[in-house]
C-alpha cells in the first residue's frame, strides 16, 4: 500500500495536498510506464473524484489544489486563468542573480500531450512575468565550469502569469537555471548536488497559494512545508536561517 498523500486543507468543496517531487499530477502519454498519479492516489485515498485546477511539474513539490466537483473546478480554474491567485515558490539556482527583479519575457505556448492543437494554432509567444527576491547566496569550492568555484542562490519566486514551465524557462532565460532541472538546467551542476547532498530532485517548491474561496468568497491561504530532502540541501548549503517557511505559517 502506497504512503498516503499529505492533505493540507479540505472542506466540502475543495482539497489541497502537499505533492511530493517526482509524482505526476495525472496520466500522460510521455510517461506511459508510470503507474502513480496524484489524481488517482487522492481519489482512492478519500473515496471520491477530484478535479485538478492547476499544474505542478512532476519534479516540483508543494501546494496542489483540487476541486471536489466539476462546477467548483471551473470556478477555481477561472481564478488561475484570470491571474487572481498569488503563488510563492522557492528555488535553488545556479549563480548569483541580482537581489531582486522581474523577468518579463514572453514564452511560446507548450501543449500537454493530451491537448488538442488546431492546425492553425498561433505560435506567437504569450506574455509572461515573474518577480523574484534573492534570499541567500553561497560559493562552493568546486570547479564545475571554467571557474575554480561554483556559485548558487536561494530565490523566492512569484509568477504573475501561469505559462507552462514558466519559472524553469524564465530562470534559464536569466542564465540562472534551477538545480535539478534536467530539461532547462545544467547537468554538471545537477550532478554536483547529487554527489554532495544526494539530491536527485528539482529544487523547486510551491510554498504558498492565496486565492478566494469559490463558495464563501473569503480569502484562502494554503501553505505546504518544504520537503525533507529540500530542507536537507538548505542545511548542507548553510541556509537553514534563510528558509522563508516561517513567513507562510
């Protein structure tokens, strides 16, 4: 029997879990051999159908929200599409970005393998905006690229838009890719973190989500603790005190 998913919020209309890194949200043709999905696991765990209303990449951990019926799902999805949901992420990246800034860089649309794409679908890039704040930096005595040492930073990320892989693509555009990102990151830096910290995950987590409850109309704040493997890396880098988790409790 698989380990139960951690439920961080539930009422009669919606449920939120702390999704672990490595878990797919739903079945996909690209991972046809995978047998575990958050939708299925949560459905079996609580004994009723659930409807995902947003995405978290397989490698990302943190807050994942579901509706408990289709109509509530439409209302919640509408908030995400209208950019009315405030999301806060934490990431470990390569290099030392500025202390704060915004990444205003349009992104071409990426489709899921199950989505229908019309033959005349526009290839025009969509506006995408991410705000970030640097929380900590370090320099390790290991040569990975041409320099004798390697620099890393801890970032708080707030995506204003919700494009597919937005944070990962924006940080690659900034030349500060997320550690553990096999698609947009740097393999040599990813391997260093595997060797030093036993880290085999992408170091990106959704810490907090603020939205309006679709039924009561009241503000709703959902937060998930950092996973143990993420916390372990922060400890190894000397960043325990830089963990902003206390701000979202």
